[in-house]
């Protein structure tokens, strides 16, 4: 173990600003992330509460997906998607273009925004898109490949009609269409014929931060698949860092640009046929303070009914582990921390300790996730948070049933590459504010 002063601001929701490349060929794009709560004047305690609440709602959606998959095959149920990620992306739609912020979701595929005339729409920060005002708007027929890729659709008189549900009564419904999307405001890059959902019936309070959603999942409808850039990476700066975090697409998503090839570790992206959009990883074991927890190999395995497994997700703040593994993790921290236990229920966390003082250094056990072919050794600030108001030191990991998630708190100062073509996820420790 090593002594370290643990101090973190406590939020991970962000806004993305697109910075296109000068080249006319769409080989790569760069966008930048900023914290969505940075102007809210919240205390650290309030920020942690907000982040934990968003994570619990996100987890509920993802768990609902797993439970739907495990339900009886005789039951007729609409597919449930992840929804409500932790990031917002600024982009524009149509000709002339209308700028709008959209939630980024690595747990689903569909790109959608609210459209006029609204049958039912939630309040959004920008004007609702009017397809009749755009010269490049086209409805897609049911015969189109992307319509056929929708998990749920019906055929209207001359269009493909979709419905997406997000597991908590949130949903979007409308017409699948194609449009020109524009990234950036100066020297902007426009991409034509991008398929998206033009939603006229949309429900869900969690969407109100943006005006729609951009899916970055593995399916054919997602932005990364439609742009055919093959890969993307992001690098999340420390949460107390005022600098923005880069998100890179295509040719710019190269880890060796910021590190030597020998420092990069890679692990296979596992496919779950029941949930093909999600990015599953093969987690073999966890070590705490250099001691293996000796977790049974079946604990994080994807089950035949689609439940189980571990995903990496940018849309969930904290990490969730299958309860059998979490109990071993909790027991190891309790035995090694040698501090009084504190109540973390008010901030939505399960395991907290009472530090000697808010300014003291605390010995924190080293935490390592052992993936197939790669070991992720986390710095203490990626899994422990101190609340200076009462001196509590909390573990940002929680128990779950049916699905495990590697959250974005644990991904700080790692450049992480999703390579869809090689079906690999790679990562390297990086000072993200220098990219």
C-alpha cells in the first residue's frame, strides 16, 4: 500500500464541443469534453450526490436490459436500451443547420432528436428541429438496411417508424430519416445522409439536459458505425482539472501518439448476442493490496440468456460489481484500510471510512482489475473520494445484480481506445490534459 491524499471533485457529466479537422476527407474528428455541472456552483458533497444519483438511474436501465433478456421467451417484450449517458455533444442538423446538444450514449445505437410537429416532447435547451425547414431531410423507407437494423419498427405509408424504450418509462418514437449533420462551428465538417430518429413522441426527464441522443454503440445505427471511422478513443482529465477532455474518432484515435507502444495494454471486446450494442470485457479477477480476491471465473461471464458480464461505459460515473465479487472486495478493503467505518448512504455509496482529518494522507490499498490479457492498475483517486465536509473517505464502487459496469470515475487519466474493427479495447495511463 502507499500513502496518498485522496481529494476529488465529484462529477462526471460533460459537454462535448466538436473540433473538425482541416482535411476535406472524413478520416478523423476531435471533440472536447467539459463538465456539465461546472457552472452550477455545487459543493463537492452535492456533486457526488448528483453523480451517484445519475449512476443509479443508469444502472437501473442497464439492469432492466439484462432482466428483459432473461425473461421467458414466451413473453412478448420490446427491447430496452441504456439511454441517458453522462456526456453532451454539440452538433448541428439539417440545411440550413440547427445546432443542438445531444447526450452521448455508448450503451445504444440510435441517433435521435426531437422533431416538429411534436405530439409529446420534453422541454429542451434549444429549438426543436423542424424537418420541413431543411432541404436535406429525407424519410427512410422500410426497405432500407438501417430500418431493418432497428430492434423495433413498423412500416408507415412511406416511411420507417421506430420506437426506443430506455427501461424507466423514458422513450422516443418517430420516423427514421436521413439528414446532414455538422460538427464544429468554425471550419465545420458536414456529413450527409446520416440516419437518425426524428422523434415526435418523447418521454423522460433524464433527457432534458440535451435535445436528443447520439448512440456510440457497436451496432449499424450508431454514429461511429455510420461514419465508418472504425475506432474512437477518449481521455478523461482529472475531475479537479479545468482543462477539457479529448474524444477522438478515426485516424486521430491513436494511443501511441501519447505513449510508447509497449505501454499500451489490450483486451478483447466480448460480444453479447442479446445486447450487441454494449462493450463487454472479460474480467478475470481483482486484486486489493496485492492480494487476489480469487473470484470464480463464472462471476463476470456473459450468460446464455444475455445477463451477467461486465461492460465498460462512459455514461455511468461509478463502478458496479456483481454482488458476489463486491462482497469480497468490500471485505478486503475493510481489513486493509484500518479506519472506522462511516455512513455513506446519504451520498449514495455503500462503503465509507472516517479519515483522521480532511487534510491528512491516508494509506489506500492498491486496486487492480485483471482483464483477459491486460491489468488495469488504478491510482487511488480513481476509486476513493474524500468529502471534506465530514472527513468521510468513500469507495466509488457499488454492488449489482445481473450486470457489472466499469464506470468513468475509474477511467480518469487513461486514454481508452475502442477499436471496432479489431474488436479490441486498449488503454494506457496518460496525462489527459496534455493531449
